């Protein structure tokens, strides 16, 4: 099994698409470690604010298979196959880390957005503060501590999620 981290984002019917994305990832991967949800401004284009978060999971899927499955989930939730890079999104799923793998194909890993975008780094640092970046060698907590937090506005929002069909744990 390989530990993976995936960022989720949406700025079209945000709550519905984030919930649907989490449910779909839960069906695909099983138990998810889920960060808080953050509201962030669109980066790279003028658009409505996004909801963003990061999930961690373990998978036995090969990298190519996982990439195909994530892309299929985006399409199943309304993403246009020819969507521009900087454009509104119903559901955006970006594989950030696949274990400690460093590669350029079928995609670049680790994903560059880890160190450039607050909406990726902050939730990832919450989930895995002691995880070391495969290229930089620093922990996610250290990367977040050194990040210029004034460069991107990011606000945690109240957001509860329980996988569809799974009862919430009501133990005190």
C-alpha cells in the first residue's frame, strides 16, 4: 500500500461538489484522512472563491491507474474534458504525493503546488506535519511555517462530512 495525498477544489456549487468528491474518493480508496476545508481566492484567473482541502489515503492502485481513476471522477462530476488550466471547476482532484515518488510522468510528482499555494500546503501540513517533502527535505509543518501567509488569503470554514451511507460515530 502507498500513502497518497490528493487536493480537492471547487468553485462551482462548491459544497455539493466537494461532498460528492469526498464520497467518490471514499468509494475508490476506502478510509480518508480529511483536512479542514478552506475558502480561497481563485489563483491564476478572476473567478469565484474556491473551497479547497487535502485528503490522505492508502492505495494499492498503480500510479497510472490512480491517475486515470481521478480524471474519471472529475469528468463524472462535471469537469469538461477540454477545460483550461485556470478556469472555474466543479471538481478538481490533484494528486500531490504518491508515497515519496519523484517523477515527471504520467504527471509531475511531488506536485509543485505543494510549496506555492497556501490552499494546498496548509491543509497538507495539518494532515501530515512531520511528512518530509521528497525534494526539499523539510517537513510540511516547516514549509508551512516558512510560507508567506500574506501572499494568499485563506480562511478555514465550518464543513462536516460523513461518507454517504455511513453513520456518524456518536460516541462521546
